[in-house]
């Protein structure tokens, strides 16, 4: 029986790498096309953020499941930098043979190339399927003087720029929504970009920021459960079932701030063969219903209905259409 083992490898040229090793399946002898024998060698799955946090947890869970189902090693490689832009740029220029994939999400894939001059855009990727969707939650520490969203936003209104809020990168949907809070609702907070959720958590627990606008996941929930984090508002259009008493930003008087929901999808370079996309999409569908994956990622974060390649492409296209006018693009 094949045994999967996740291990941490030493940093190499600045990249935090996580290896998942399994047994290789024997390829079909004399296969006329490479896609017919896919995968016949290890697959690299790049995460465009620092190790830790929901992106890494999600990638590891699905990589292990894909490895189990496809009989080949999936190596999860964390490659932070440039708000995810460095990783996305590398993946966009990789050979579209299915052996280099990445976790595609709002900021690095859609918004980053709108804001910065980069050598890629969303059209340079092949969508494969959705792994998870996670809202963003505004939280304060246990010692915070603000016990509700009303109190927090009233203080921010009275003292422009005084309150600091850590966000997971300068070009994430969380960052854009905080900008809209100022531009459209005249409430200014100071956004502090971080390399990922782990750095954000450390900043709040250390008292270096007043709040986090953080991608929700099981670590955030555990800190809310133990009382070290206090949730004030969620970014989703409707209240989250698991935070039934926490209002949405829309309920707080910000009806347009409902877009800071992180979609984690699997994407590869543009031009991947349909047969390989279909193989990966089918296995992703199986993994999205796998009890081990659901337990690791969180049942509330994996949509009940699987969204495949066409759905994910449409999700990112809709994001681009939404944020182009906001970011001043034509």
C-alpha cells in the first residue's frame, strides 16, 4: 500500500519547499502522446505565498489526494515574493505540459497584473478547477478596546489613518476592499501588507497592528475559539454559518464591500492539452469530495457543488471585470 509522507525541505534559493513523496505508477509502454501517459513524472505545484496559512494547507491537502489518485509525486513549492507575482510569472512561462501547476487566487492572478507592470495576465493561464472559497474576516485581539464592528469603524471614522489593519499582500482583494472603504465610504485605516496569514497573526498577537483583515481558515477559527481573536465582520454577501452572530460588512453600512472572498483554484500555463486538463479536473472533483481533504481544508470552505475548468475561468473573468474600473483600467 502506498504511503504519503509530507516533509519540510531546507530553503533553496529563497524558496520554502514542501515535498510530498509517493510511489510512481508505471506508464503505458509505447504511449504515442505525452498526455496519454500523464503524469509520468513528478508534478510541481507552486504556492505563491510563504509557507503556512490557508493556501499551503489547501495545496498540501489536494496535492496528497492527487498523488494518491494519479500515482505520481506532487511537490508543493512555496514561492513568495511580489505579492505572488514572482511565482505566477514563472508558472506563466513554464511549458504547458501539466508538470507545473499553481494555486491561482484573486490577488496574484487577477489584480496584481492590473496594478503592476508584469509579464503576465489572467489570459496566460489554463483554469482547471476550484479547491476552496474562503471569506475574509475582520478580527481584533483579545485585549482590543473594540468589541464590535460599530465601535471599530466609529473609531476609524473619528481618527483617520490611526487604526492599522494587516492584510495578506498589497494587491489582494482584502487590500482593494480596504481602499474602497476609504474611497467610497470615507473611512481611512492604515493597511499593513504582510507575506501571509502567519505573519499577520504574529503581528496581531504581538500588538503591532490593531486588526487583521484575514482570509478565514481553520487556524483563524481556532484562535477565535480560544479567545485570542475576536471576529467583528465578514466579507461575504451573507453571514457565515459558522459565525452566525458576526455581521457582514454590508450589514455594517458598506453594501459594496462583499468581494473579499478568496477563491483557491488550480491553474497551469496557457495552452495545456485538453486531455491533461480533463484528467486533472476529474481528479480534483474526486478530491473535493474526499473526507481527508475536507477535514484538512475545512468543510465550510469547500463548495458543495464542484466548479471545474470552465467555471473557474468564468470566476476569474468576472473578477477581472469587477476590478478593472475600480483599479482604473480600461
